[in-house]
C-alpha cells in the first residue's frame, strides 16, 4: 500500500512572483532590474516594482493622465483607473505592483525611439503630455503614459519585460556613438 507524504509549502506575500529570465541587471529589492541605458538624447530606466494598482471609476478620464505630487493616475480602458502611488491602496482595488514591469524613457529623442517600436501616432498633436494609451510596442501589449515633456512610462506584463528591454536596446542603435 503506497504511503502518502505531507509536504509543507511556505508562501511569502512580500516576494515578487515573477522575474524576467532575460535580466541583464542586478536584483534590487527582490526585482531583477536592467541597468539604465543612456545614449545620445535617450535615457531608459527600469523602475519596475513601483506601487501600482487598478481601481474602477465612472469618472476615469479615458486616454488621459493626471500627475499630482504623490500619485499618477491614468486610464486606457473605460472605467479602469490605474494609479501609481505610495498612498494606501483601496480595499477593492487590484494590486498590479508585482505583475507589471515599468520602464521610464526620457530625453529629446525618446519620442523618435518609441515611434520605432509602436504603430501609435506619438506626434505632439496626437499624443501630447497628459496622454495615455494601451497599444503594442515591439509586438508586446504595452501601456504608454506621456507624463512629462520628453518622458514616457512603458508598462507591460512582468513576463515580457526582458523582451521589451531587448527591443529597446536594439532600437537605440541609431543614437549610439560609433565604437
């Protein structure tokens, strides 16, 4: 007669549940982060692990970004409001902190870089500061948030962070100084 074995499982809520297998950087607070990439007119920083949640509101400003001193809110779908903040998360909100990767792209050539990666019209008339959209970047579903002049947040699923980083690294080739 077979014997059964009791296994003990330990779950740690403060440990990120997904890490990019393609990480090129070091571990920071449990997150595998890519080293910042800086080249002529473009700065890219992996800021994954920032506190983020999704809430629902009939007043969610579709396609718009609101930047306040202690939080940023944006909506890319009807009634869905994504909040980036260190404030307390409401009880009925969904925590996105550990399932999203966030890259900050800034600099005078940031728009041109993103135009290589996405079919979204990022011209100043169509996507001014304060705009947000869910689109694809390098064939990866990504939310693009234009939260300041020459500055964009790229938010994607954690499992695609390494692939998006590699696509960006390839796309910045035009701005790298010759070796």
